[in-house]
C-alpha cells in the first residue's frame, strides 16, 4: 500500500511540472507562429529565373 502513496506523489509532481512547462511556453509566445510554420511546406516555390 505504501507504493500507492509514492506513485501518487510522483504522478502529481509530474503533472505539476508539465503544467508549469506549458504555462511557460504560453507566456513566452513559443506557439504564436505554429500555424504559419505548419503551412510552410504547402507553399509553392518560385519558378526559376530563365537564363538568356
């Protein structure tokens, strides 16, 4: 039964760390340009210039 208490404590610590890292990511603005970057591979390339 003691292992349940230890595992519960460890899982709560991990959830807290995940929540803190998520909040840090949101506040620092890491995900502001995620939509633009996800569409970047879909853009067409400019045609090559013709050599004369």
